[in-house]
């Protein structure tokens, strides 16, 4: 990000700011410089707020110099996926239909970031209406994977993952309905955190499927994710789905001996999640398991998910049906303005029956209870984030174990269960394929137990030195 600080980390930057070795103005200028240098080829941003971010940086610098330091996000630039609203900022949802919409309000997550002293620098490219997993966007260009620009970034928070991976910005707020934070985080080699449903307010986001939508963040390190969650978590009267749960001090939790990884028992659910893994991904994942074992984890054991057959059908009718309802008016009046893949998906949603929808609600409860049963015996569960590394833009299918799979469904196969169940999940980078493409693993916890997944992820990150390893060669 700068010659002084690279790779970018909120933890490092905040220390430099607090000790007045680096100013918010310098950091914002460094971000803007990298955006100018790389965004033309990577298509990570839709809107860049140059004048606004510079002015806010000057205000932050003044406050800090006067001794009014607000905490670890003070003076830190952040971006938002372009389905998250910020007052006075264009919010396109990556679409032609909303291309001129300017929000009159801040999303609660954005307001809380601003109140912490963080500096909004722009909005990130997204799959149209967050309605896809590839981030191929016919309206604003398709975000490119910074590890290999012929490869997909993943989506729908692809621009967010690309902007963080390539050090254009230290953190991006994003949304996750089918894996939209975790899939691009895995493919781009960054940290993606999807908190428990109800932990972070959804007020001020463009809905896709309200009972599945989550707000989270993408960062370069686990410490950074803890700092951001500390800021944006908590009940919000503007969002009835947010829950009145105590918000721990996540930074203290991951740094305190009592909460360290050695007290963790780890389960690996074998059903479903290991049926269609690319051999390279499987090997990298079990190397990760070996690393956990070497960390003196109390136990790493296989566990068995009884309701694995309900994963897809606990998600699909909800995702498609709710999205179709949200878009019904535009689908009837402006359907030609949607990209082909999004129009097709929304049309499929209009065909979801009431019986399918009600059955999916029952299935999601049964699936959630089964996961909670497993988590009653284990502190956390672990699985690969995606079955494959980043595919090329031209690949439509992939063959694994003699079976031909659609890329679209394959990318989200490992992630959808945790949107329908609402469990907290973090994806962390764990290794590389022979083509030097990053691979991620998910750590899953009990409801509102984000400190457990963050603690294990942080311990692994320190042991593996993954923060310095996962920096793309751009």
C-alpha cells in the first residue's frame, strides 16, 4: 500500500497512526494511488470518493493530533460493497436499474464505521444485485482475480475481496447470502467473516433474500476482522432481525490466553462437504488439519451430520423465492435491463411454490439443530471454503472424480448451509495450488460465538505466517 507499510493491515496501520508515525492523510493518499494504478485492470471499485475521503482524512488527523483518538479504526480507510448504502453516495447494486440511485441514509454498519473514525473511500464492484457467485457484471465490468487476471474473483462481493487482496483498501464491508463474502475471500486469499444472523444490522442494504442476507467484512488479517466486528456488531432498532446479544471485546478475546486455541476441540463434518473436492483442495485442507494438530488442539475428530441431505433444499427455495419477491415489480416492468444470468435466476424464483418455501423453512430448522448438536460436542467445525480454486472466465463446468459439475453451483456448494442456518463462519487462506492460486478453509461456530472462530483463526494465522504469504504478485 505504501513503501512504508506493505502488506496492509489495520493492526499495523492503527499502531502507526496512534504513535503518529503515519497520518490518515498519508494512508488515504496511498489507497487512492493504488486504486488509480490497479482498478482499471481489476475492476474492484464502482465509485471512488477522492475528495470526500481526503477531507475526512484531514478531520481524522486533526482529531488524533488533538488527543481525541477513537480506537483502532480511527483514520483507517474502508470500502463498501455497492449494495450497502452511504449517505450522499451513489449505490448502484451493480445494476443498470439503480445506476443513478443516491442514498439519503447511512447503513447502520457504515454509520458505526464512521463513528469509529474510519474513512469511507468508495464502493466495490459486485455481481448485479448481489445475485450471483462469479462477479461477472455486464454493466460495470467483471472484477478480476489479482493472483491471475484470467481467473474469476468469485462473488458477489468480488470487488471487495479484490480491493483488499490488492491493498487498495485495508477493509471492505460486504454481504453474504450464499457465500458472497467467503467465496471471493477464498479465491483471492483474504479473510472473510460472516457473523451470526442478527449479530450485525442489515439496515441500509439492498435486500437480496432477507432471511439469508448477512453483513460482514473482508480483511487481510483475522485481528483486523475482529476489530471491524467489534465496531459494527450489536442490536439496531432500525433492523428487527438484529438481536439483543452481548457483544464481546473480540480483540481482547483473541489475544487473551484463556481463550486461546489450545482449549478448542475441532470437528470435521464428513457428509456432503467432502463429496466433490478437487484433489489439490483436499490435500491443502488436510495439510491445514495437520497444522492444527501440531498446535496442540485438544482434539480434531470426524463428526457426522445427519441432515446433510437438506442443505441444498433448505437454501434454494428461500434464496430464489425471496429474491423474486424483492424484484417482482422491476422484473415485470424492466426485465430487459437485468443481465441475462440474473434475469434467469429471478425468473426461476417466481416458480418456487409455497409448499417448497414452507418445506425449506422446516429443513433449515432441522439442519441448524443438527449443526448445533455437533457444536455442542465441538468448539468449532472446519471444512474447505470452495471445492476448487479460482476458475477461468471461460470455464462453465469442471470435472472432479469423474463427475462434471457446473462452476456456478460448485463455487457456493460449501457455503450455503451457513446462510440458511445463520451460523457464524470465517474463511481464512490456508495454501496454494500448483498454479499459485489461494485456497481457503471455513471455521464454523455456534450462534453468537464469533470469538471462538476468530480465536482459532488468529492462532493459525500467527503460526502459519499467512498474513505475509498471501499477497498477490501485482
